[in-house]
């Protein structure tokens, strides 16, 4: 399925199940997402993690709502299954979508301005450097006997300075290589957006609507 | 009003990645804290206590970049990074990211993107707390809690957002101003 449509689909469904309280639809969504993950050969350890963590959080939330609130059993089941809907649908999306392909699709199919698409990509390629910079800043502080925590302003200060430097350099590099904001572009790789994608997208949405509004518990 | 250029886009993304790495790194802390509080039915408190760290990307990006939309974009991208690094909450991370970002953006909107001081931060803290809390009333069923407990959750969240999104952001901003990177 086309990455942009896939993203739109899971976001819309997640938004909708947050408002409507029908646990049977939640269960169907969980089963479908699970099947999709199994078909795409998601590793077992990952699946296990995707089950244990929400199991703990959903149980803790339900327990807390029972102790400190006055929710009906129906509502508790809805909340419990809702957590799994988020996690399984999200798992299906992140484990079957490559960030690079998603960005390309957003630019070509969803008409995201190319300065955003390439800006994101340029920055995302710095990920290892950013992680290394954080360790460097911390190590440098340690040499002076200073420990930097998550709540130390100095840590953020130094990383932001580095970020400003890099973004200046990257932007200059892109401009000097002929990148012009807003100029028309050609694409060496095109992300297909075919009728089948639209059918899947609309079909799934319609099915969810039917499930949510025909009076299921 | 300033418009987005490639340099600003790269900068907001790098800040978001940095924050995303932090969001992701405090994941285990959250789990442990939640586990410790869970037996007493206090698990949501773990969420409230740490929420300030999760919403920090918004005000930080808003302060450093000062273009309309910076706070929302910063927080959303932070959520994207967290999602692809292996955070498990999937689509709901993105929705929360947009809402948290927009919550802090509201603070900047109310001051017209002109003032960058305590007042804006206080506004931003308040709007972030209200927007995200409204979302949790729906998403996590907070609406079913008894009122006193609900008020406790709200106050803890407000405090957490103020400490991280407000005080810490202001301290970082002060350092940047002293280094003549940002205007006061």
C-alpha cells in the first residue's frame, strides 16, 4: 500500500476509535493488524514486546480507573482494547514502512513541499552524528567533573549550538549543489499511487464506519 | 512574518531528533515508574510526572526558531523519531505529538510570535496542559476518574510541563541569549 495513504489510514482510524466506544471493532482491528504483521514476517521478539508492554500499561490503567473512578465494565474493556489497537496498528505501520520511502511518498503523492522533504531527509541522515554529539558533550563535561543530566540546560545549549552549525552547513551544501526552494523537480524513483491503494484505503475506512455505527457493543 | 527556509527546516528537524532520542531514552524510566505506582492505582501519575519532558520539543523549537508552526513541527517530528526508533505507541504517538505541539504553539499564537519571555512560556505551559489533558480525558478515559483524583492529575501535569517546558526551556534560552545566538 502507498505509504502516505497507509499513514493517513492508521491516523484516521486511531483518531476515530479514540472517540467512539465500540470494543468489538477494536478487537477486529487488533486481529487484522496482527495478521498483517504476521504476513509481513515481523520478528517474534518484536511481537512479544508489542504485546507485553501494552498489556502492562492497559492493565495498570484499567486497575487505576477501577480504584479511583466509576467506569462501567464496558468502558474498561473499550479502554483496554483501545491500547492494543494503537500499538498493533502502529507496529504494522512502522515495521512495514521505510522512512525514506515514506518521505518520498509524502513529497510526490501528498504534495509536501520539496524543501520540507529534503530538509527532513538531510537532518535524519545526521542521526548517528547527533547521538555521537550527545555523548561527546557529556564526556567533555565529565572531564571537567561536571555531570550532565536530562534536566541540565547546558546539555541542550551545546547540542543546539551544534545543530545550528550543522543546519547552516547542510543548507549551504544543498544550495551549492543546485537545490532551489520551490523549483520544479524530477524524480529518479517514483512512488506508485494506483487505484488499488485508493480502494484499500476507502474500503477499510468504510468497513470501520459500518462496524462503529451499526450498534455493536 | 518569517517564512520557512531549508536551514530552518533542517534545524527544527535536528532539534526534534535530539529530543526524540531523549523521549525514547526515558521510555524505560517511565515504565519503571509506572510499574512502581501501578499497584496503588496511581499509574497515570507516572505519565503526568514525565509529561513535561515529552512536550519540551515544542517550546524549545518555538523559542529557537521563532517561525509560526515551529513548535508544532518540532513536537510532531520528535514523535516521528520516537516512533521509528522503536517507541511502541504508533499512530497515537503522532496524534499526541501534533496535539502537544499545537498546545504549546497556542501560547506563541496568543502573544503574536513577538514576545519571547516568561509570559509566553507561562501561556504555552497552560495551553499545552489544557490541550493534552483534554485529549487524555477522551483517549485514556480520564473522564471516568473521581474529581479530586482528576484535579491531582491536572496539577501534577501542569507542574511537570512548567518545570520542563517552562523553566528548563527558559534556562536554555538564557544561555543561548548570553552566547548571542538568540535575541532577548
